[in-house]
C-alpha cells in the first residue's frame, strides 16, 4: 500500500496526521471487507453444500488480507502516532499489543482454514474468531485512528487562544 508522504527518497517528510489517519482507516476497511467476505462464506457453508476447498481458500485469502491490513496500519501509524501527543508512544505500544492479539486470532483462523475436514464445530470456531477480531478492531479504532487523535491541529501547552 502506498502511504502518503513516503517514497524511496530519504528526504521526504512523513505523512500528516490526517493523511496517516486516512491510510490507516483504509487499511481497516480492507480488513473489515475481508472479514465480511469470510463471514458470508462461513454462513453459506453452514446453510448448504459449499465445497470445503472453497471455504479453505476464502479463509486463507481473508487471513492474508487481515495480515496485510495490520501491517499497513502499523507501517503508517508508526511514523505519526508516537509524535501525535504526549500519549503517542503509549498509544503505539498499546496498538502493537492489540495487533499481537489480533494476530493470534489470525493464526487460529489460518489453522482452521488448513484443516482437511470441515465440521460444524470448526465453522463455528471460525465464525467466533472472526467476530472476536471485528470487536477488537472496532474497539481500538477509536484509540489509534480516531479523528480526535490523528489530526493536523498542533497541541500547544499553555496556549490561551487561536
């Protein structure tokens, strides 16, 4: 993913906070889109005959898309988030910890996708893992990519007006 403000040249300034926010939101939307596709195929697989290979292939695609989205978000936010305010470094640490948890869910999904036999229990596990991932990502979106966190307005201590 191309991130605003970055090129191969070493003298390019980092992206603005709002550019970083747009890129991070786009990465999250890609993750949510992939999760939605996986949820659809899992529902279809529980309601009728969907070939196991199709379910596995879709889950593998989703897992890859989720990992790319997390990587993209980390890449763009690692440049801006630590400097956004006094809490920036803490926010960055917490985001990385939340992403580590998300990656453990992704690992579980990958393991489920690679299982040779499809069972109702495995489909239910995959659905629960996807729901857990969505909840976690929605909860921390406000903390890391919220408009009140990533904005271009400078924060100045002791300023009384304008």
